[in-house]
C-alpha cells in the first residue's frame, strides 16, 4: 500500500473510526457499484471492527501497508487463489505473479469478500480443486 493511502486511512481512523470501518466494509462487499451483502451482515462486520481498539486497528493498517509477501512466498504444494472479479481492495492486477503452480479461480461479478457474497461458487471452486488432488 502506498504511504499516502495509509496516511489517509490512519487520519480517517483517528477522526472517525466508525465511518472508516463502514467505508471499508462497503468496499469489501461492493462489485460494479452495488453492495452485495445485506445490511444485517455488514452490521456484523462493523460490530467486529468497532469492538477492536483504535490502536489495534491502526496497527493492523500499518502492518497491511508494509507487508508485501509476494516475493517471500515459496511453496512446493498445490495452491488455489480464489479472487473476486471486482475486488476493489486487492485488485487482481495488484496481486502479481501467482505462486508457482498455483491455480486461479476468478469468481465473476464478485467483490473482495467473495467467500461471503458468493459462497456456492467459492465452495464449488474449492471442492473442485481438492477433488483434483489440490
């Protein structure tokens, strides 16, 4: 994550962490401008984040910002990357090269939180991978 983005998120966290969390939760489940998760389910994620201390949320953001493990990951096992087509948080282009030999499943019409918004497609992809020796 670029430093200016982290600074902006940290400022929003300091000024109104609930608004910042709400914006993040909205982005996590939005695809093509439409939020794909019910208000009740989004409230669950908001409550989880609201229960965390501002200090913990800030430390989490800082860790995410400085952690780029793409060059550090080395696996000699089958791997599956399941990705939402419309992921605004970690766009596919930003993820870079897949770990050697890994399979990629892009869930069409899905956001970052595709395991929640598209559980049947997510689970089918995972089960197919596992059934094929993954």
